[in-house]
């Protein structure tokens, strides 16, 4: 479990992270969502004690990060993918990391295999693509088989196959009781991977909720009605208290209306319609609207 | 100790798995020994009357002053390469205690530069005196062994000093931009101005010159010093400690 309490980071007058408090529970994938520049990476760096908080603290399984003597066995982290010395070979990078926490060398080959890098283990890292860098960083995060995983935008640069692999891996780790905290600026990706969401914008907490509830609360659905007699339909629906707006694509939109009721009213008034359909605003729109409202 | 040993193994693995380590150390050796042979032959070939006013016993140390640049580069890269590549975040996430991290790096620098320092100082000494033929000196002469050991220690200490400075500055360009001119300030004429000299003689390269002097009162090729080899060693040690303390404070206080 990760506990974040009143975490704040100021750079001069700029507040990058503003009094954040939340918990990341084990046994599920928690998505850390926010637009670019929301303070996600800064928060994650403070979780690893790389950046010093201006106020507040982070506890990992009840302990401050600095108190771990073999941290890689407790927390696996992926920050920026391209943070490996270019002249070093992939397996050497993992080997020195393994030494720091007393991880046996055999585990290096295991995670290279797991990340699909066994074939390039002796290659110097500077020749790696972004996707390979990301895989190496994931291998590094998994090295100590840690109960807590912190991954900052792990999907970046992965090919579709890699994304599916990662999604399955994270769900699988969570199912085995691990704490999995994954940041992303893509709501759609989080909807597929995470069960729980922590949403921030401009350093502030906007939501700490399940993905299901977040979607229910934030994606507004509407009934789209295509008709050659828009004014008659408007009148008919307005008489029943249903608000109608222009859907923007030449049809009418009745926000939050019951499609069955709309159909009954159409029949009762004898209005010609070509289509009645329920549409929901995409998650991405919901997310943009939500983070936009906060600013 | 239980945290230092794993950190030390990691730092050693890091140091030996990048090519810059090997080329910088090889350059130190080739530059020092190569120059020693060239200078030795050059001096041996001079007419006897010109050779008479020279103190050829000191000749081997002159090559070390050039060779040390590559060793300084090694010390700087040990730390600054972590910052330029971003590896430092992985390093500090893996070894979160800044003191342990710096201690492990320092011990690797001391170990590597210690071995290289002894090898290069003695190698240069023997190469120079072999090339000089009968005009050189031997380790058996008074003060010579102490001076060569002083040169070995100086090389190792200079490397650790450079590493400490790089930890404060976090940039190869900045660290080398300050260190390399510093190494040549005195030899580039500043030393001839007595007012400046009374201050600059305490700079690391001059402390080093003091450590390599064969006789405490001899006029060294870099100029005069007001202190002997023992004090020179302490001055150099103070520089190393200051750089490491600065590095520690920077690691502890600033975001990685």
C-alpha cells in the first residue's frame, strides 16, 4: 500500500503538487490520471524520495522510502524510460541494479526473458528504440519481484502487442495482491487497465474513485434523434419537460432522456423520425471536461 | 556495512561496464608513460653542459601532470555520466541513502585511481629513468621513493577530488571546465607573481607538486612552495574532503 499525505511540491512560486492525499491499495491496478504537466511525475519522484516534498509525506507499506535497505525488493519503479547510460549493455544495466538489493544474477536473465529482451541482452542500450527502452525499464522495475510497482507512463513507445502484454501483466500482478500504481495521460488506456483511479490536474486531486463510478459520473449520455421535422419534435418533447439541443451533426440531442419515452412521444405526435439512438460522450471527452473544469 | 557492500558491488559493476572508464584509464597510462619515454630520450640526448643545470630526478613527474587530465576525466565521468544519462534516478531509487551512494562511489574511485595511480607513477618513473640512461635516478636515492609514493597518492586523490566536484556540479562540461584550467593555473605563469603565488600554492595541483618533491627544499619545476610534503598531503586531503562534503550536501539537499 502507498499512502500519500498532504504531499506538496513548490518550485519557487509555482505549485507543482498541491496538498495531495490518497491511498493506493494492494490487489488492484490504480490508474494515476492527469493531463501533461498535472504533477504526476513529480508525485512519483517524491514517492521514491528522489525529489524532496515541500510538505507532506509518502509511506510505502507504512515506511518512508529511504528506510528500505533493499528497496528494489519492495518497490519497482519505472520513471523516464530513457534514463540508462547509452554505452552500457542491457544485461549490465540490470546486473548493477540487482547488486544494490542483493537480487541474484539469475533473476536478471529471467526479467530480460519476461520483457522480451533476451535476444538483445548484450546490446548497448544506445541502439534501443523507445519501445525497447520501455521494456528494459519494465524489466528493471520487476527485477526485485516487488510487492509495490510504480510505473510512470509505461505504455509510451510500446507497440500494440506490447501494450496488451503490459496490461495483462499488470492485472495479473494486481490479482496476486501487488500494489500497482500506473500513471497515464490517456483515459482510454486507464479504462482498460485500471480498476481504481486517482485523477489530478494542476497538482490537485480531482477524483479518487473506481473506474466504473468515474465513467458513470462523467460520461453524459444523450438520445440522438434525426428528424425532417425538428421544430415539431422540439415542441412535443419540450411539452414533456425534455430539454432538446442541437446535436451538432444536423440532428437533435436530448441529454439524459429515456429513449423509450422519446419513442413514445414521437409516435403520439406522429412526427417523422429517421433515427433514435443513445450516444455516450467518450471517456476522453469526460476526462478533458473534468480537468478543464478544474482550471 | 550491510548496505555499503551491495552498493559498492553495484558501483564497481557500473564503472567497469562503460567504455569511458577503460579509455580514460588507458589514456592516463599511455600519456604519462609515453611522455616519460619521449622526455627521457630528449634529455638524454642533450649536450652534457646543458643537462648540468637540470634536476633530472624530477623529470618523471612532469609527464604525470599531463597524464592526470585523463584520470580527472575518469573521476568526473563516474558521477556526471549518471546525470547526463538520467541513470542517477535509478541509482538513488536503488540506493536511497545519499551517504551510502556517495561512499560507494568514492570507494570505487579510490580503489581504481589508487591502483592506477601507483601503476602510473611507478611506471612513469621507471620509463623516464630507463630512457635517461645513466642520467636519471633510482628509488634508492634519498627521498625518491617517498616522492613517487607521493605522486601515486596525489593521482588517486586528484581523481576523488574531481569526482566530488562533479557531484556538486552535476555536469561533465562544467566540472571539466573548472578542473582542467585549475590544474594549469600555476604552471601557466601565475606562479611567477609572488602575491598570487602565496595564495595559489594552496590549490590542489600545487599541493600535489609538494607531495612529489624529492627534497623538501628543492626548487620544483612548478615553482616554490612554503610547505613540505607532509603539509602538502594534508592540504590535498582537505581539498578531497571538502569536495566530498560538498557533493554529499548537494545530493542530500537537491532534487535528483
